[in-house]
């Protein structure tokens, strides 16, 4: 089903992989890209992947959507997990690309039921581990 605002469809694999991340914890992260007028899965990270490996997988000069399953321990010593949706839109990416990703983001995010925290980043410092940790708690 295409998005009227941007004409963007969402590949079924996007939803399937997200459900596997959410329910089975088969992946630590998923990176999505827009290709041929639809959102597709570009890369998945195995459950043992680190946050550093995830951020290194994002292209330096192209937009992407991603989800990251962040495990943390609360001050009360409870193990918790939150699923982050990160819209990566680096300053160095093309203006048209930024516009397409921005106009399609909300529709795509609605397809992924279970996202707990959303983050918009234009620079790696805006999605540093400390910021993720602070947003999770």
C-alpha cells in the first residue's frame, strides 16, 4: 500500500523482520532504505551486535530508517529492553533524499507496531550511546 504523500510502499520483509526482532529477538538491529519507491530491509545485525557496530553500519552520507533493540539495566537493577526507531538523515545527504525520507517516516513507523522511542539524527553525536541510554530510562 503506497503512501499518498510520498508514493512509498513498504516491503513485507520489513514488517516480518521487525516482528522477529520484537518477538523472538533474532536481531539486534535492522537498517531500512528506500529503493525503487519502497522501503526495504538493507541490513540486519545478529543478537550479539553492539551499538557501535550498528552505528558503523549507517552510511555517512545517505538517509536510512533503523530500529535498534536496546538492552539496559535500571537503577533498581532490572533488565529491560526498548525498541528505538532512528531516522538517520545526515547533513551531507542529498536534499531530495532527506525530503523523501522525512515525508515517508510517519507512515513507515506506523507499520512497525511496538516502537517505544523515536530519535531523529543528522550527525552521529545526536545518537551517541549516552543519548540512547538517557532516552531509554
